[in-house]
């Protein structure tokens, strides 16, 4: 199964796995699953780091490299199709990073792992 990690899930997987639900941990540890992180999440984290809203133990690029090696994280770039699909999304969620992640989950047929209950309002499978 293809799994798309919400930004906070990626951060917790790296530094605070105890915050993840049992189902989220199981999905991430299942080697038959392919784990993805949206390029939008990298962008979001970099912005929050620069604004002082996110502090990581190591530089973002090092954190990603470790997660790619240890958990096989793949980066999911966003495409024009993902951008255009935003038009079809109702505004249950106003965060632009979450909205693109939702569009990616829909178009790429990925299960989204997130604690954010607002995402359940969309027609996507959300695991928590």
C-alpha cells in the first residue's frame, strides 16, 4: 500500500514516535508499504523553521536523509494535476499545505496518515 505521511507524522516518526498511534506505527513499520512525504511538507517545515515555529534536533536535510535510509521515505513531488485538483476540494480545511496533501492522496490513491480530524471530511482514507 502507498502511504502518504502528513507533516506532523513525519516529524513524530523521526523524533517523537511515542506520539504516533498504534495503527500509524504499524503502517510505517510494515515493509510491504511504500512511505511517501509530500514535497509540500518539506516546504512547510522549511518555512516554519525559518519563522522559528519549528525546531528540529538536526538540519532538515539530515533528518530527511536518515528517514529515507531507515524507513524508505520517498518524496512525492506535486504536479499540475495536483494543483488543478484543488479546485474540486471543498474548504473543510483552509491550510494550503494540507490541501495539496489531500489532493495528492486523492489523485495518487494513497492512504493518508494524520491525526488531523478535519481531513476525514474529504473522500480519502485517513489512518490514525
